[in-house]
């Protein structure tokens, strides 16, 4: 955090609705104190950010350990359910130390991709077999520490994961995810402390993983703390079928019945919904986190993001399984998926897609004062180079369209979190060799 005031000069800045050339941003104690457009040249002593500067990007859905699966899971065929077996095998090998190393490297990759806040949907709580560690939150603490070392903010969405299906106990692989019941989950989570860079939120893994009569316990825990509450929702049709069989209703209806839906709740994926589900989710102000690169990677299907938003559901974006980590790709994929499905173009403007990747993503993670370049907001900035082979040559004023529809994570030049350069000129300032750290952490988890 910068104790002394500092001025950043943004060659181009996205100020929420449009791109302004020449903007000075003053920062003190990690927050923006003033934004001055019409500043054609850098003021003396200003830190210059060439390119297009956006508010920091929010990755609203992450499972850090899935980074170890990249490429490995691309061999062969199958479905979500066969992919899950490979994922469980990796989860089974994690320890607090190996998870810390992998998460630190993965979050450093995120910082290089311009991500300033990660929402970690965390359920690998205990040792294999389900025995708690000496510190029952050793795994969550490892993730919070990893985010600090990688220079990003984290919302630890501590996840209740208690059953393998409706009326079924956890499988062997899932024992380390489970606290036994929702009261024990709440007791463990209540010990976790928030810090400058870390918020604590709650998650329900899915309606498969938390018995219906215990859903309200998790919802109440989040409500009492005004904390974000996330839930995987209708990612697979098999979940819908099993829910109907067990409860005679859809997963969204079951969540509504038990008080889970609401403005601080985010449904992740929201893929296979009925028209009534969409009205329930939108009407309650429940958010939707789309993870398009994962949803296509896992052959999930295309969720009705446009219809959900029309009904009142704010949209956020996540890289989820980390098949790739690129929030710009997530943003454009949401629009491009909708084009493929409808055979029409222009469902979201670049500005609307950037809002999902910034302000609305942060709000979904409980960082309401983050994700905007304005006085009072946290000083989190992401600068996209406009001079790469991908981004050179846009018409003046079309920087946002270039960033969303042509740039990739490789075009991120600077990432500033709380007024501190975490990435400068494409290099991480805290983790010197991010590819090396990733390779080492993934290697340590090989069978
Ligand atoms: Zn997920």
C-alpha cells in the first residue's frame, strides 16, 4: 500500500462507459483520491501507464488446484463426470504446503493476466480421509497467504461440501472436503479472519453436496456477516434430474425455498435453467458467474446469460478450472457464445462486458468499492498494451473494443493493486519466475 500520495498518468483510461485519453489518477493509502481527465501530458513525477488502463479485473470463480490439470485433462474423450475423476486424484495429493506453492504460482499467473481479485471456491479442507489438520483452516490459510505473496486480493469462499449426492454420504475422495454437517462447517469458518487483502465468504458446493435441510445454515452464516455466498448451480442436466427426483423441483427452486437466493448470492454457471428458474434468479437479484472457457472445455453447454441479466441477475466472470487464465477471453466468450446460439451479434457492448469483468465481478466477491476508476475506490488498475500484434491500430476511442475482442492476457503490461505495482512491464514484481514456480508446483503434485 502506498502511504505517500502518488500520481499515475493513464495514456488511455476506461472510466466506466467510455475511454478517455490522458487521465491523471491520484492515489493515497491504496485508494484513488482524485481522477483528472483532460491531462494530456504526464504531470512531473507521475508513474506513466502506456496503453489502455482498466479497473483491476475480478476473477469471480477459481479452484486454484485445477491449474495442475491443465493439458493433462485434454487427452482422451469423456464428459464432465470423467474429467472429475482426474480432478479428484489431484485433489487427493494436496497438502497445505503443496497447495500453498501451487496457489501462489497460479495467483501470480492471474496477476500477470491483469486479475487483481480472485474468488477462491475452496473445499479441500481436511487431510485425506477427512482428518482435520492441527489448524482446521490450514488449507484456507495457505490460500490467503498465497494471494498475499502473489500480490492479489482474495475472497475465500469457504465451501460446504457434505454429501456426494442426494441422500448419499461423501465418497472416499470427498471425505477431505466434508466437515460432517453445516454446523461444523460454520464453526470452522467462523475462525477465519479477514485482512486487508482478504475477505471471507461462503459457498454451497451444489445442491448435490449440501443436504436440503442444511442449506439454510450456510445461508444464515453468510447473511449474518453480510458476506458473499456462491453456489454451483445447474451446471449439468444430471444434477437437475437428480434434484427433481429427490425433491420434486429444480436446484434453483430448492435454493429459493431454503433462503439461499438474494443479492449477495451468486449462482456459478447457471447453465441448464427453466424459464421459471431464470425469473427466480433474476427476480431475487441473485448474480450469475459465467465461466465460458471452462463451460466449453467441460462440454457443459451455454448458459442463458443474456436472459438472466434481462431478468435482473448481475453478471460476473471466472476462469474456474483454469483451462486458460484470461478474463478478456472469458468476457468475449460470453458474447460470442450468445452469437453462436442466436446467430445474431451484439448482445453486450464492450463496456458491458468490461463491467462484468470489473465492478460487477468485485461486487459478487464482496468488494463493493473496487472495480472502478473513481475517487474513493481502491486503487486497482490493469493496463493493456495497445501496441502488440493483436492490439495495434484501433480507431481512436475504440480501446475498450480492442481490449475485449482482440487482446489476450499476454497484452497485460501493468497490474496495480492498492496502489502497488504487482506487474510492471509484463513482469511480476513479487514472484520472480512465475513459469518456473508453476512448473515446480505442478510437478510436486504428479502421481
Ligand atoms: Zn467451479
